[in-house]
C-alpha cells in the first residue's frame, strides 16, 4: 500500500483525515505525509485499516494496533533524524 491507496481507502470507507487520525491516534500531518508517500507504507498501518473495517475486530484489537502503529512511527521518525 502506498499513499494513493491510503487516500482511496479513506474515501471508500468515508473517513476524513481528521477521523482517521483520531482512530489511529496519530497527527493529521502524519496522515497527510502517508497520503503523499510514494513508498510502501507500514504493514502495521494496513492491519490497523483492516481492523477499522471490521468493528468487532476493532473492539478487541484496534487499540493494540494503534499503539503498535504509534510505536513504529516514533521509531521511523527517530531513525530519519
């Protein structure tokens, strides 16, 4: 999945950037950066999106996925500095 795929997913599932950022507990700028990316996005992000598509899965694992996603993004941001 690249940024254009994320944007298409968001629109297909009726998510605004604000709603998606709140669900994933990331900044709006992170969503913008991901959507503008031409490189593959994290597999953890893909799994989090899958969890958002299935409310029952979100209740049991969505918050854990969001936590893992934040951790991965922090590590990535640190490695880019």
